[in-house]
C-alpha cells in the first residue's frame, strides 16, 4: 500500500496533462488531475480548435468569389451572422469538453476542479484541500502576454477574441507570429478592415525567408494593411473606438485591438520556487531530457517548459513521460524534425531547417524552389501564387528542409514530414511519382536547383 494518495498528480488538464494522465493510468498508476478552467486547455478552448473553425468561416467569402469569377455560379453577396456562428462553435467546444471528461473518467483518472499549488515535493493543495502523490506533473501551459504600454487595458488577446459579442468592423492586430497572421486572415476573410503592426522589418521570425516575404505579399495583395517597423506607443479610447498611436504619432483607429505578442509559461501561484523547482529567465520550468524538473519527484511538460510550444509536442512529451515514469521504458521526447503549420491565408507548412539554418549547418546546400499559380485560379484571374521549396545537403543528398506557402500547406507538409523523419534523400523524392494534378506533386518534380 502506497503512502501517497496518488502515484501521479497532474496540474493542468490541457492536451499534454490529459494525455500523460490517461497513459499513466493505463500503466496502472493511480492518477488525479486538477484543472481550474475548462478541460482541454488552450488548444481546445482558446486556441487550435476554435481558431481552425474561425479560419473555415473566414474562407467562405473568397470561395464564393472564386465560384462567381471562374466557375459559372451566380451567388448574391451574402452576410455573415457572427453570433450564430459563435454559438455553433461554442456548442462544439462544449461537446469536446465533455469528450475530455469522458476520456479521463474512462481511464480511471480522478478529476479535481480548482486551483492547484505545490506544497512540498509530494504534496499538492487544491483550493485548500490537501493531496499527496509520489510524482507531480506540472502541465499548466502558457498565457498571452501584452507589453506594458499606456492604454493596455483597451486591448484584447486570444483569451477574449473567441467570444466577442459582435464581429468588429475595423481590427488592429499587433504582433508578427502565428496568432497575429492567423487572425489577420480570419478578420479580413470575415469582411473587417484589418491593419497588422509588427515591430521588426519582416514578420514570422524563425520561418524561412521566402515564406515570410511570400505571405507578406499575399496578405497585401488581398488588401490587409500590413505595416512593418510599426509598434503602438500608446492606446487611447475614443467615442468611436480605440486609437493606436505609433511612435511617429501616426493614429490608427479600430473597434478592436488584438495583441498577439507571445505567451508566457503559466508558473505563477504554483508554489514552484518555494519547493526548489528552477525556472529560467522567462519563467519556464527547467527540465532535463526526460521532462524532470530540478526536484526529483516533480516533472513538467508542454508550454510551461517553453521547448517547442505546440499541442502535438506537449502530447508527445506527455506520452514519453508516462513511459518513463510508469512504463519501465525511459523515453526522451524527440524534438527533432517537428513540422508545423500556420493557418494564415494562404497557409504555411514547414518542416526541418530554413534556408538560413541549412546554410549555417551544411557546407553546400542546394535550394529547389517553385512559384506557381494554383490550378483553381487559372479561371479566376486571381494573382495568388503558391511557393514550394526544398533544401538539400549536397554531400549526403538528404532533404533537410521543406517549406510551402499555399492552400492546404499543413495537410501536404504533414505527409512530407514523415519522409524527412525517415531521412529521405533528394533521389528518393525524384524517384517518387507525383499525383496529378495536385500542388503537392511539385515537391517530387523539382529538378533544377536555384543558381547559388
Ligand atoms: P509568437 O511567439 O509566435 O509571436 C509573437 C510575436 O509578437 C512576434 O512577432 C514577436 O516579435 C512579437 N512581440 C513579442 N513581444 C513583443 C512586444 N513587447 N512588442 C511588440 N511585439 C512583440 O506568439 P503568438 O502570440 O503568435 O503565439 C503564441 C504561441 O502559440 C506560438 O509560439 C505558437 O507556439 C503557438 N501557436 C501555434 C499555432 C499553430 O501551430 N498554428 C497557432 C497559434 C499559436 P519578434 O519576432 O520581433 O520577437
């Protein structure tokens, strides 16, 4: 009989925490999970899932335009009922919350509602009630951060954007990362006039430069007012809305100002410092390769560790943790070759190194690149272009980076990510027969490298 109430106590029922808990229970561990908000965490409630539903809603207008301009349809311009759509979306999210509860219950994981904090290496308190556990897992995720500027109280973040009472007609988006470009596309598609402000010379730092410049061109072509080297100095509330005042005193007015300037690990109020869990300068929990913190019985996975902040990565870290702690198979989560997509319009899909990284890492790099008009637009007159790019280490012939800007980039790159993970060479890409006519076939028919 164990001297603890549980073998594992998980703080946070997001994607990572739920998977680690269920899988640990599957190995026979007695598991409890505490959550103070909604089951499923950011991804299910205020992130990936509702965001993708908003992307679908926003793409309809462009699809109708394609149908009318090129495909013989006569469709009257319709209107979008924001409240109706948000209610539909909320019903689906509530259903998913129920699915998560069911998954935990079926796995025999005890669900505890409330704010949990760590009292000592084997004790946790949830709203004053004490529990003990042999292992504690922190999977509390992250939280949007807004810089400290005058008028900050007039901003919203991704925590509010999914529940706006009305669809804003004029939107300013601040930031140049995933969330900023995704919401610029969403609000533009839904008919708002959108201005995006990014503090640096080119947004999406960390992505391949051809993808970054290509998306900027596409967004501007669509009519999004994209401004680089622009950052609000202060925000002022007026009768008609909110004004963002830039450093050069340019004044931009909107109904809504969305800040998507990054997220911080959610480590406050957990009692971590008091028990000796080391945090880095950003407040993330420092962990070893097995996700163990500086306290032997305390582990951490997902955004709270600020490694690769993506849902599937948190899930992979959760599974590795369950194997390590309860499955007698010490497993390090693999952070190499992780593909990602940005659901901008057009979308981005990426796996492996950017061109800049490849040139730094390898002596000789062959770059294969293609720009083309998607077949669908041959009838619409749209100037939209798709970009695809392969980076090859000339010495080993291995494909070390693959990038796409274009429709369904996420769907396409997921498949190619398997090939890169398997170490595919350019010769293997060349030996693969394409599927015609698709955009994806371009990746296996790129024959001539771009001149050095
Ligand atoms: P990101 O880290 O992607 O981007 C933050 C952006 O805000 C950057 O452009 C950054 O600029 C800018 N920024 C940071 N601080 C300031 C500041 N003080 N003033 C002005 N600008 C600032 O964060 P997001 O908020 O877009 O997304 C959070 C995380 O959520 C992402 O890292 C990603 O992991 C995840 N996510 C993933 C998605 C997906 O997989 N499709 C979708 C949405 C989110 P700079 O580059 O100059 O530092």
